[in-house]
C-alpha cells in the first residue's frame, strides 16, 4: 500500500514570523434577532459514548454556500431553512428569508423528530442543487434555482430517498456530498454516518460503539428527470472521524480517523480469525518448560558476549536445582544435560577454553559462562549460519533528561495524545480496499474547510508551530495515483490553536487572510497571519520581524451558546439560539 508524504512547500513558510500581537482595534458586530429560534437537538440519555459527544458537539448549525460565501443557512424550530445574506462589499446584512420547509406529511410520522435523532445537515453540491439530511432516515435532493437572485425564493424538492433502510438505523448525519457528470449522466455521491453499537468479541468489553458509514449515489440518466438511488458501500470505524470527503469523480472516499477503517466484511473476517486463534491457543497451550525438559526437548536459550567471554542463558523450571545439570563436550562442541536428558548439543562458532565453562543457577534460569580461546567478536553462536538464535544486545542506557526549563513549561501543543495514531486513508470503491495512507501522527487535524466551490474539502495539519493547509490532488488520466498539495500556511497557528482548551469551532476564510476560533460561549478570536514589518523591528544581525494581528471579540452577556460559524472575505457570521451576529473584519 503506497504511503503518501506531506511535502511542505518552503515558499509558503515564513521563517521570520514572530507571533501575533494583540490589537485593540474595535471589530464592528452587527446583531440580528431571529424570527424563530434555531433548531438544535441535544444527545439523548442513551447516547453517552465519545462518538455521540463528538457528533453533537462539533456539529456546525450554520452552513455557507461555497458558490456565494456571503450566503449562510440554518434550520429554525419550524423546520424551515432560513437564508441569511450580507453585502459582499460592506458586510451589512440584507435580511433573512425562508427558502425551504421540510414536509413530513407523506411519511406518516406522528412527530418530526424523536429523542435520539440527529440534527439537520445540508451540503451544496452545485450552483443549482443541494442535499439535506433530515437527521432521521432520509435524504432530500432540492433544486435551489438561482440562489444569487434577490426577492422571494421557493426551493423545490426533486426527490427523497431513505439513507439505508436495510441497516435498521435511525439518525444520520451527512458528511459529504458531491455532484459529478460521468459518461453523460449526473451522479451525486453521498456519505452519511450513524453511531451504532454491537456486541464486543473481547471478554473485557460488553459492547462497542462505532461509526457506521453509508456510501450511496443518486444517478440521473440522460433525457430522464428521474433519479435512481443505490447504496455502494458500507464502512466502519471505532475511532473519531476527523475528515471524510470524496475525491473528484467520487471513485474513492478519503477518511481520517484514529482507528482502522474497514468494511463490515473485513471486520467480521478479522473477528473470526481472532476467535479461531483464541480457540487454537486454548486447545494447544504452550508446552511447559519443565515438561519439555522431562521429555528430552531442547531448552529455550539466549546468548550474549564480550571480546573474551560468552554467556548462554537457558530457561529452566523454577523447581530445578544446580545438581540436576551437567556440562560436557569439547572445545568446539558443548553438551548440557538435565537429569540425563540432553537439552543443548551444538557446535560453537569458535573454540572455547578447556574448562568448558561454569554452570550457575540464577533467578531467571541457568547461565553457562564460557571463555573464548581467542579474543574476538563472534558474528553468531553456532557454527552453522542458519541455526541458533540472534545475540541479545544489552539495551543502551537512556540519555538523561535535560534540566527542565521552568520559564518555558510544557503546554498541550508539545505533547500529543498518548497511544493514538491518526491515519488518513483512501478507500477505492472498485477495488474494495484502502489504496493510499497518510500517517498524521498523534496530533488531530487543526481544521477542515472549503477553499473553492466544487473541490474536496481542504484540511490543516500541524507542521512545527504552523498549520499547513492541504488539498487533494486527482489526475483523471492516472486514477491509481493520489496525493495532496500544500495549498497555504497559517503561521504559528498550530501552536496557538493547541493552547485554546475551550475552543469549539475553528475556521478560516477561503483566501486564508484570517483564521478564527470560537469558544462555546461569547468569545471569538480572530488571527491575521499577514506579513507585516512589525514597525521596522528586526533581530540583531537578522532580517526584519514579521508579526500577525490578533483580535479578541466578546459578543456580550445576552448571547447564548455559539451554534455555528461561517466565514467570508470580510465578514464572520456567528449563529446563536436567538440571534445572528456578523463580525466585520
């Protein structure tokens, strides 16, 4: 399986960047009350796993239109999709309007949502179409028309399809959707997830929570208005889902998680193999060393050496005594017996002294000390090259830790999560297997964002103290090749973000002019990693210093929990339960 490396473009790195300077310049905040409160579902009492907490806590209830970044959308408590627009030049609001209402009259449900259902998710796949997942069981394909036009808009639902009736799950979140034209027919690829539970195979667990991903497609044939829905593949992972996006043409799905990603069939085969191995281990337990010696078997041994001596260690029963062992042979052949049973009879690599060594019973086994006839280093213990065991090399003494620098204590960003390896994998549909892997280490992704409409989502990783933005690269002429391209650099932001323990949302604008961190309540931090000259400051005998700018915006006591955020070139839109706020940056 090819391993893809993250190759940093050195032209995007600023080696003279010296951090962010707090700016006291005021940031205008425009507040707009909502006609109807934003619709938010909280986890049910039975949804207590880490995957449930991450699914609900990270959900962004405010969605930006990639083709019109100054248009944002959210669902209110009347199950209406509300469009919020602002002027691209000034950032001033243009009001709110309802563009679509989810109607369940044809489903026969007594209630729109039940306890345990997920929140609405919406993804725009083109300038005309969007996909809505109702958080229960269905997708809705909606024709939006021209979203840039002013005046009243009424979007039309084209079709509705169940996500996966065969799974028996209720509650789905849409992670990605993509429109492609393949062989003159439109194709919309969809991937949604449900946190499911299954019985554990291991004895120390009763059940396991995992993310059940359903990969499906809508297909429209030429000269036909009907859309056919089909399920392509199901995938599973027990880890956190940090990235999930299709590549162009949607022949592969790219997923980042801290656990293995596999199909249900692969997981079941692995469980059956583990169960078979456990049964075999119970039926064929390892032979006890004492029984092995009593039956005349060869003893387990290891060896080490110096320039003058050879030490052979045997594993023997704890009840054995030194009188039960005997050593004999010649200067090149050593025979060790236990109660008249031979446990070691081998020809040595070189000659040893005539005394044939000394047997000594120690706590961990039996030791045989031999003196070499000539001072030299033996490449192996036995004369035959393909026999025997490798030399036991004594571990080197660990380098003493440096004296701690109390003026610069360790922070969260200096230490990654223990025993956690995050991998980004590319799962190919036609082969049914993972074809490429990126090892991301133990540090989670900094953020994911859409830089350009119609392109896969970009992701940011920490590179030193910086955050590097990466975008998938796909070549239609060579579909078996896949890589990522370094698209931009957020200077020193990897270090900054790791120090913000209370962060909820992290986002950046499409042109990477600024990046924003939202706390769960009230506080919004905006960072501008621009290459300013810092007022002419420079290091002694060095180049000029570059500084970025940081703004801290406090939204006020009357603002509830921050539910969502979108970014455009000159405005940040923040959604709370009762209001919409625009920060003019």
